């Protein structure tokens, strides 16, 4: 057998091993990230509120998690892992953004909080708007349930949960959080002649309706007590006060 052919096969084999090892390493990093995120949220989130002061006092747990999140690489080839990573990454970046400037009364008090401040996550430099609009909705434009799991540090947001979003449980978690929002008294207020939706449903109304349906129709897919279709639709002001415990 020619020497050059042997060398070629050997190089091909080494390349294959390197790719395999890289893939295993990447999967391990991603798994570590989900575990670390779960531990972090369980420790610092309670009753849909975040313990910002406690994190500020001892930020090592947050820094370790951010270091992991920086190294992880996900692609749309594995949609559930991709979505779960960026949902967690968004919520962690929000918390980090608040902790950096804490004490603050609202994320709106931090200039450029959503569209200018960058975060090193998933081997990218991204803003919160980049994660939401480009990486998540940009790839999955019909997944309106993202709106109920991306938490912007305000009391008007859907509630942040005390655990990580994981690929294997993501579908159930998306459904559960959408169900909670559509049945929450501080998200939809049914009155005698009209129904008031969170202003979030106004900003992103086109994500929830179609030519034949409106916001009431969308809400009723998840509501335990259905809303009468003849009620007038209106909105109440978003509460931007910090979701602090």
C-alpha cells in the first residue's frame, strides 16, 4: 500500500477522532450549563421574584454560570437544545444586567439595557434584543410562547421560574408558562364590559392573532374560565417595577 495513502487514512482517522472528541466535549459543556442554570434559579428565584441583593453580595455562582454560558455552542440542528439554551441565557443575562447596576428600581432605569448592553453567551456577543428577536424569534417566528418564558426583570413580565428550561422538558414548560399567564389575574383582567390584557399582548399582538382570531381566542385556548367573545379588548399599563424578592 502506498505510503501517501496510509498517511491520508491516518490523517482522516485523527480528524474523525478530533471531531468526535469535540462533539462529546460540547455536549458535556451544554449539559453542565443546564445543570448549573437549574441550581442557580433554584437558589436565587422564589415566588417569581429574584434575590438580586443576595446575588450582588456573593456573585460567584453567577460568574461561574456566565463562564459556562460563554463556552457553550448550540445550533438549530438540535432545536430543543438551542431554544432551551437561549431562553435560559436570556434570563441569566437579564439578572446579570440588573446585578451589575443594583440597586435599581427598574430595568428601564438602565440605559440601553435591552438593545445596547452586550453579553458573551453561546460563543457570541449579543444584546437581549438579539437573543429575543434574532436568535429565537428569528429562527422560530411562529413560537409565540417565547413571550411567556423570557423574563425582562419587571413585575409586569410573566413569572420567572425557579428551575432551568431543559431540552427534554421544554415543550411542557412552554405550555405550562403560557397556561399560567393566560389564567393569571395580573395578566388578564376580565371586567363587566371589557377584558384588559397585559400590554405585552399589545406590543406583540401579531404573534397571537390571525385573520380569523383575536386575543380572546388565543387566551381561551388556555383559559380555565373562558372569556366571552363579545367583550371589548383593551390593555393596562405594563408594570416595570423590578421583580425583586
